[in-house]
C-alpha cells in the first residue's frame, strides 16, 4: 500500500472551491456554512476519525471569493494547518457559554454583507451537525442576513469524481475484492456469525483497509431477513446463505459492495435468485452511459428482480458512492439524474425468494464517456459456495 | 465472547422510557422527537451500523404515556420488529416527494394535542439528523404545537449507567487492554505508522471487539503534534513516542483510552511527562466519588500537568463514555456536575513537553458509592517501551 499516494494536491481543493463559488454566484449565495464531516473534508482535506465524538462542532465558511475559512475547536488546529487552508480560527471547545458561535457569526458577518444569503445544506441526505439551539442563536445573530438552503451546491459537485478520487475508490474496492476471496478461510458450517464478522474485518485490514466503518450482513436458510442487522452468535449451517456487505475506507474513500455465499450446495431457489440478481446487475451496467437516467437503471434491474413491480423494503436498487458509504443520487424510479462520466455508482438489486426471505447483490461501477467500468470484480451467475 | 449476553431485557428499555416520561412531565413536554443513533438505540435497542449511510432519516416518537413509536424507513422494519417496540410505522425511503415527514407529523399530532410542546435535543453534543428543510416543514405542519428543546431529558438519563450497561463497557475496556498488551507484536522501529494502525485494529478484533469505530494516535520524537490525526506511512524511529487511542465497541458500548509507547529507551523529558500524566490521572481517580464535581477532577489533574493554568488545545481533561465514544459531561473548570454512582468517565490529562510537543494519557473509570473502580487497567508511572 505504501506506494499509493495519500491526500490530494492543493489544486484539487482549489478547483472544488472555485466550482462551488461559481454555483454560489448563480444562486445568489454570499457564503456557504459547512458543518458535516464530508463537506468539510471535500473543501479542505481535513481527514480524521475524531468526528466519532459528538462533543465538538466544526465549521468551514466558504466565501463568495477567496479560500475557505476554518472555524474549529483548537484540538483540530494542528491537523487543519497541515491542509491547504491558511485561515484557521479556533476556540477552546467545549465552551459551555459560547461554543464557537460568536467566532462563527463574526466570520460569517465578515464575508457576507448585510442582507445577503448564506447557504447551508438542507436537502435529502444532509443533516445539521451542530446543536439546534446554537443554530437558532446563529440565525438571529446574523440577521438581516438569511440562512437559506445551499441549492445543493456541494452535493452537485460531489456527484462527479475526479481521477484522483477514482484512484482511491478503486483502491478500496480492490482491497474488499481480496478480502471477499478469503472468506472461505474464516467461514464454515459451525462458525458463529459474529466471529465471521470480526474475522472479515480483520481480512479487510490485512488486505490494506485503513478502517472498516461498515459491515452488515445476513444469514439464514435460503435467504435472510434484512441487510442491516449486526451479527449474532448464530452458527453457520448447511443450507444457509451468508451475505457480507462492507464499506471499507482507503484514504477517506469507500467501497460498498457485498458477496453471497451458500453454506454447502445451494438450493434451486437460491441458485435461481442469485442468477437473477447477476442478470439485473449486468442489465444496469450495460445501460450505464452518459445520456441514460438513474431511473433507467432502476427499471432495467427491477424488471429482472421484481417483475410484478411491487415496492421493496430497501426502497432503492443502488446509489452514489465516494467519501461516504452512500451518496446522492439513488437508483429509484423517481430519480431522473442523467448519468455523467465520473459518477461512481453501486448497483444493488434485491430479490424476494418464494419463502419470503431476501437476497441482495451489489457491485460498484464508474460511468465513463464510453463503456462503464467495473470497480468491484463482477460476479458470475453462480453463487459462491463455502 | 460467546458466553456474554448481548442486548438488554425489555425491562431496561421500559425503565428508561418511564424515567424519560417523568422528566417530560416535569418539563411540560407532550412528546420527544428523537433523530440520532444514540437516542433511538437508548430507548428501543435498535442496533445497526447502517447509520453510516446518510441517506435515510430515522425517527422515534416518545409520547407522554405509553411506549415509543418508531417512524422509520422500511429497510429497518425487520430489525426494529425484533426489539421491544411494537408500533413500527414505515415508509419506503428514499422518497423524493415526502421522505417520511407526513408520517412523522401524523404520528406527532396523534400523541401531542394542539398547543402542546414537543421536545427535541438542541443543546451541546446534540445534532439534528434530518434535513433542515424537512425539519422546517415539520415545524409548520405541527403548528400550533411547538418544537422546543428537550430539556436534555435523554442526556440526563444517559449520564448514569445501569449494571447491564457497565458490563458491556467493561467488556470493551478488557478487550482494549488485551490489544494494548500485544502492541509489541506489531510495532517496532521501522514499522510504518499506518501499518501499526491497521494491525492494532486487527488485534482489537482478535481480542473480541465487534468493530473499531475509532483509532487515532500520535507519533514523534519526544512527543506528538496532536491526538486526532490519521496514520501516515512514517516509520517508527528510536526516540519516538507512539500513542494509540482507541474507541472499540462491544454490543454497542465503547471504551475510550490510550497507551503511550517509547520506541527504545525514553528521554528524561518523556519519562517525566508520562509520570506527571499518571500522577494527574490518579489524583482525579482519588477524588472521583459522589459529592465531588467534574470541575474538582479538572483542577486536580490540571494542577499536575499545567501548573501555570494556561488553556489547552484539547479543551478538556476527560468526559463521559458509554454508547458513544464521548458523552456528557466534560472535565472542565466550568462543569460543576456532581458525580454519582454509575457515571463512567475517562480521565484524560494532556501535557506540553519542553519541545512544544504533547503527550496525553487516558483511563476509564466508573464512579460508585464508595471507591471508584478502574475499568481500564491503570498504568504505572513508567512509559511502556517497545
């Protein structure tokens, strides 16, 4: 792994910033207020697992002109100063009387004249990573400026990945590919599912993952009940289908795909379901070129796995992928986003078996100007057997 | 690990719910609206790593009387129905026209009569895990009901851990203790820090962690620059201090402590700094009984490591711990929370070395009616050497 380059050249962040500022100008936004991990990292390169602690809020202000300004707890100053950001303003958090709000308000007032609009992410997949009471206080401190939706500026930019981002995602998918190939080492009839989960994460680390923020799975006779459950100590048994779905990270970028394994020879129903899942995945892959819509991918897969066109619990058949395990957009009938070169997608069809259980398959691809490219190694129609 | 009991008896969740309802009655709240992972899990037992995906919002409504109501994406229905919650209301998310907001508003209107107040977490360490635009829409749909701060109901309850919670935290700390004891297996002069990070997470898994959501560390000659940085490929060198700080999880509960290692014999400055950190930790431990205040612990530690009483970048010298890596309250001069039996704390003094670098030490303890109890194994004054 040591030969791979971590981080990005400053030019990458400068480009992101200028593109955001162009969209801000179009939408009459004097500044963006960023509060979440992915938003801050996208513009600054600030990469830390410290976000696991909910104690401290972190802010970046993106002005209409010029470079981003970090307004952060002093515990992060040393790390932020190693990024391309030069304007780093700190307070000693946690501060029970003023946890950075005055510093943030002052910064916003400095870059956004009275009467202007400050954008904040407010649409689907966003959240407000700061206390609501502080946000309300900030709003009144900033008046007559208005805090409005950010017109999804950052979400729109993140939709298309740069070559440097693609390299990181490819590294992550390759690591997971190797880990999945080693599952027979760790999972046999009799192994507790919780042990399989622990060992699979170990394999991901051995193969080069920085960390494994996501592992879910399913286990059951001829299918499983859901795809988000944590592991239990239930032992694998002949006739079970084991599904492992991982989002591991390399240098801040995720893969997100799964593999199904039959414990012993699969039943006819399981074999057929897996085959249909692969057929569906390939149908979407074949369509995934600029000009197609996300809804086209949905219908291509849904026709294979859900010919009665009933709704599914998962609610979608794939999604974007990159700095987060799941990103905009979703592969659903209502999403008419046109595909563009550089979009990274998961294709994730699910199927209901005759016994009422489910099976889900997932691959990662990147859209190009021509034929799409598999990032994960596409699976054959036959389910893996352990 | 298989002999340990996962989950909680239903009575634990019922007790939490009734206690919350008593506080709600005191504060004139007709319902609580819960949006974050820890809040939902605290009342329902809903444990999944699926929160890693930002796509879908999840809600629980806690009425003034009766059991919590889950208002969640259908992908979570199967898992939620395995908890003690019987009223599970679902929509197929993501839904671009109404992502659960009408269902949530209807549920809230059902339990909160017109003119009443609905509480939402809005103070420090909280965030709003739903799109802001949807929250604003919800507020107008609910009028003339008002969404107000939750008077920190959930935060207050979570401050004191039950015996069942303590068992889980003890399990997590014991796993990390064993992993730290094995660090000499994976770290020597010449090993890349990124490799140490990967291997240490592997050790945590081998020793029984379900997953390792947090690992940070420091590396440098006679101290390090910060405590939140990700690993680089820098190799360990003689004279370096290596610090590893992990928050690993067992059954949804965290430990959070660190260990320092000198690569080769430590310098006199490093030896002295480590000794002061241990002295500080023990000073706080000795005070940690009911009747003492969080600020007492701060001053006891600060006198050892920061006799000039200047501010520190970390901003605090410890914090609560449990379902999250860091929980309320903070060990700072301004926090006068009285200690109570069942509070789990990290004691985390930091010190600045003569060269300007820092060292941090951390242990986990639980307050009892008498002498506090170490959860992590308290370290001797001498730094570990590898």
